[in-house]
C-alpha cells in the first residue's frame, strides 16, 4: 500500500490505488483529501469540508480578480495624477455585510456538525483508551468483557513480518463491532496524548486526571488505523492505533478469547516488550 515510486508515476499509481480501493484504510503517497469515511460523523466532516472548499475557492478567485483589476486599471503609468477619492459608504457597508452573511452561512452547518459530534447516542459498546508513553491501553468494561490490554506499535521488521503497515500496525489490535455505537472514553497516565482515528472522524485529547468522551459508529468492516495526535514525547510517532471492525459474531468470539487471555493476567493487563 505504501508506494515506493516517485514523481508522476507515483501520482498515477496512488490515484489508481485510490480508485481501485475506495475503502482503502491507509494514507497513500500523493493521496489527496481525506481517507475514505467509515462513520456518520466523518461523512458530515467531509461534506462540510467540501462546502468550505467551494466557498474558499470562490472567495480567493474574487479577491484575485479584484487585485488584478486594481493593479492593472489603477497603475501609476495610466494614472499620472493620483485620485484623492476616499470613503464610499455603499462599498464599506457591502464589504462588511457580505463577509458576515458568508460567515453566518458557514456557521449553521458548522454548529450542526459540532452538535452531532458532541451529542453521544446511547452506546452499544463502551471502551476506554488510555494514552501512555508510548502506547495505548484499552479497557473493555461491562459484563461481557472486563479486561484491559496494552497495544504497542510494531518495529519495522515485526510489522513487515506480520504484513502490517509500517508505524501503524500494533501487537494487540482492538476489535469493535460494525454498525454499533461505540463510546470512547479517553484519559492518560502521564502526559497529554490524543486518540485520533481519521476514518471515524474522531480526534480527542487524552488528558491525565480527566475523562473525555466521544463516539463513532463504524459503517463498514475492515482494519482502520489511527495515531496519537498530541506531541507526547520522543516516541510520539510510535504509538499507533489499529482497529478491526468486525461482525457481531466475530466480535463476540474475540471478546471471549481476549477475556480469557487478558483478564487472567495478574494485573489485568499484558505488557509486550517494547520494540
Ligand atoms: Cu501520545
């Protein structure tokens, strides 16, 4: 998936990869725009982004046109005697009011999206992501679960051997069911981290001594990757997030297996030697 080419060849290859795998869960070299959405929140983020893009393009073209017109029409060579005109009430009211109207127009979908992100639906599954220097621990609570495990990024060699993407694959991935509301609580054990899953439209700080909450609902099965997105120390780049979104039956099987594996450990957590 990571293409090792350069120039136009890479761009074409990336575009082809993008077209061939619309649900590709990885960033690609020369890729443009967001990773494909896999949650309702990310759907809305992308459509809001696209709306803003058109507004920005139109604004930039309009300002560029005005500048070009003024530079050419009112250049010194064509105007040996400079104009002394100042103040134009109509113009001044217009250039105040029009941006206000544009901002109000943007504010409506912006607040709607913010409200959608911040209003947690009733969760089907609750997990807690605990940021640590430099890995994540995941706590699965509830009667069917009740275990915690550590999830460490793989070394380059281990990632290659496991067929996982470099700097994104982990030893113990987290599993969650598809089309279920997942409530994610975040906190941290040492410094501030940030739990970010681009395809789920999730990015939320994990702060020591505090509990933050967000949610997502994965709309398709597959493997999704994220990374810590708050500069948290020298190995900040080596604490990825690997999420497997699976069917209910596969999730139940994983829960049973993980409960036996992780809850049996003395402290309820497993530590794999850091690579
Ligand atoms: Cu971190």
